[in-house]
C-alpha cells in the first residue's frame, strides 16, 4: 500500500510530459500555418520567377 501511495505522489516525470505536449502543440501549429500559407507563398515565387529573364 505504501508503494502505491509513493507512486501516485511522485511528480518527477510530469515536467517531461508537459514539455512534450508543448512541443507537439508548437509542431501542429507550424504544420497548419505552413499549410495555410503555402498557396500564397507559391504564388509569390511564381510571380518572381515569371519576372526573371534568362539571358
């Protein structure tokens, strides 16, 4: 019983889990932001590429 109470009172792994969740959240925001802006970014590069001439 004492071992079970000690297991539930131990918070040593909580910080690593929190950092993992924060990293996953940042990653998902980056992926969705890049997906949202990929069309307009491609349009900018196409516009620039069309304006460049080959000599």
